[in-house]
C-alpha cells in the first residue's frame, strides 16, 4: 500500500490514529470517543479506528460488529425461508405416504 502525503505528514506530527469520520488523533483512546463522529457518521458514534502508520484497522465498535452478525443471521434465515417447502421436510417419508394415498 502506498502512503499519501497527508498520511506521512500526520504520522510525522504524531497523529497515528484515524477515526470513522476521518479526524486524526495521537492516541487510540481519543479516536474511539471522537466528538465529530457524533455528527458526521450515520451511527452517531465512532465505529472504527485505523492505525495510519501500519494501515490497519485496530478497533471496531462492538455494537457495530454485533449488528453485522445479526444482519448476516437474518439474511441466512430469510434465504432459508425462501426455499421450497414440503411436508417431508418436517416429517421424512410423509410425502411418500401422502402420494400413495392419492
């Protein structure tokens, strides 16, 4: 990955962490409670902190992670519900019995 001039300048000045809204901080704890995120992010709070020097995600808000997991579970459930359903799915062999009764 390449560093931008802005990234190099920020790190040189001691601002190693970037919060969700793009504000840069010298300490990760400060980035986690960024006041600007309350206004500039959809969630109304900081959701992630990036280490600019190493170009990696170092913190994610636990509620955001839990919400993504719940959304994935919901999507899997909806996909399962959309599958064709037969009585044999509930009671194996019941379809054959019902077919023989016709």
